C-alpha cells in the first residue's frame, strides 16, 4: 500500500503483487502445516491483551516504521547496494520488538495464510492484521511524501 501510494507502483502491479502475496501466504502456511501440523499455530497473530485497539496501534506503528524504511532506502538508485540489508535488518528489528505483542504481521498475506488454516480466534481477528498494515503503509507513504517535499524545498 505504501509503495502504491508513494507512486512507485502502478495499480496493475499492485493488484498482481497482492494476489501473489496472498497465494504465497496460503501456500506457505499449507506447506508448513503439512510439515509440522497445526499444533504450533503456524505463526498466526494474536491480539495483545485481547485488545483490538492496542493490537491495531502496535501493528500500524510497526508497519509504518518498516514501510518508511523501505521508501527511504529505495528512493535513490545509489542506495541499491545496501537496500536489501537495510530492509532486512529493519524487518528483523520490527519482529524482535513486535513478536511479544502480536506475533508481528506488517504483511496482511503473511497473516492471512496461517489464519485460514488455523481458523478460530486466528481467523476471527485476522482482519486486524490486514487493516493495520494497510493503514500503517498508507501513513508511511503520506509521511514520506511530506518529508520528501520538505527536503526538496
């Protein structure tokens, strides 16, 4: 969402990306379930303190930080040599911080696949882990556009 709203991706590419991500999330969860079963939860997310509000806020912030890092490091072709490292380390840090709270989503497709196979509470609350990353990504894109405009002036 953040890349689309920042103008770095077309609608057509965005739709294809979303479809591919969700199919990948479903297939990945299916493979994981086939290998280890459902006893360990397949990496499903959970509400922090049984609170939708807290969980939404946590996931919005985590996604915002991740997307702003992506937009920043990919803003110049000259950053290409370090972009993967910055993105990977940012995602690692976000997961280290967020796993305790919600299991860390920051990607609706990553959350949907496991929830689909686990059902129950995971499937009931998966909407939080779809909506929050969309909001966090959109806020990051808006903030990045604003910061970029300020720097150019």
